[in-house]
C-alpha cells in the first residue's frame, strides 16, 4: 500500500465493489463499480448487501474506523461510511475487502445532499465521528449538527432513529447543545463532556479513530451527544 498517490487511490476506488461515488452535488448521481451509474435509493439493503438488515451511516467517516469496527462487532447489521474525500474512503474500503466484511460499504459524496441517495426511513441510525468543527466565525452552518444537516437526516432516518455525535471539540459540543435547546424538534437523549472519565454508556463508544487517538495524546477530552429528531 505505501507509495500510492491520490490519483491511484481514486482509480482503485472505481474497482472496489463496496464503494459508491457522486461527484456533482448540483446533480446527484450515484456511480458504482467501474463508474457505472446505479440507483440504490430505497434498495441499499437488498441490492448492495443482499439482505433486509438495518443500516447505520457513519458521516464524515474519514478512514472508516468506526464503520469497520461496528461492522466487525455487529455482523447482523449493515454499515455505510460517508465522506467527501476519496483517498480516505480508499483506506476503509480496502480494509473491508481484505477482512471480508460484506456488511461494510462506503459512499463518497457531500453530506449536504445525503437524502438524494437514501429513501425516507431507510436509515436506522447515524454516527457523526470527529467531524470538522468549523470553528471560524461565519462557518457555523457547515457544522454537521447545524439545522440544514438535521433536515437531511430527518428525511432518511426511521422514526426515533438515534444520532450520535462524538467529538474532541468542546466548542462544537457546547454549540450543538445550545443550538438543540432552541429547536423543539430535537430531543437530546444523553450527553457527556468527558466520556472516558466514567464507564461508557454504549460499548460502541470504545472504538477509537485515528484522530481520536491523536487528540487524546494531546490531552483533549472526548465528548458525546445522542439525540433524536422528531418527524
């Protein structure tokens, strides 16, 4: 694997049966193996995974550590990692193939248009793991817990489907809770400003991403919010 540049990784993504991509957010169209156009909206479980099991999305998945680890832990569920960076997705997709994880797939697209690729109620759960917190003034609307993104999640989630935010950014954590307090359609089920200071409320939180390990080494605490969005 050493020495592969981004262009090589992009080309290999086209040869992976577990990678789907959309390149134009203005005209969302999904491509799959060898760049062939596909339509999986409403049919991900049946057409890609070959089953009728629940689907979890990991948003801003990066290298796909959460997607991969959840797929290992729960072989009776389906998992899709979503990120806009093709070189990052390459790492996760290649690992899934090497480990023979048929319940892990990857989607390269912008999260702003995620509802173009999934039918209403098709997703049972969302994980947002260490997203860019966009801390510069005026960038708040790009945070993955901002209202425009919640509208996208509402369209694809099953009624009552949980959304998990795990981040080392105290600013994003506090901003998210303050923002949700102004939105009656959002129910905060649980939140914790330092998850590792006590027993974990969910076993899935024990999974650590590349960025989490890096930030913990710098002494940062890891925060967590679980919430639901009313239909």
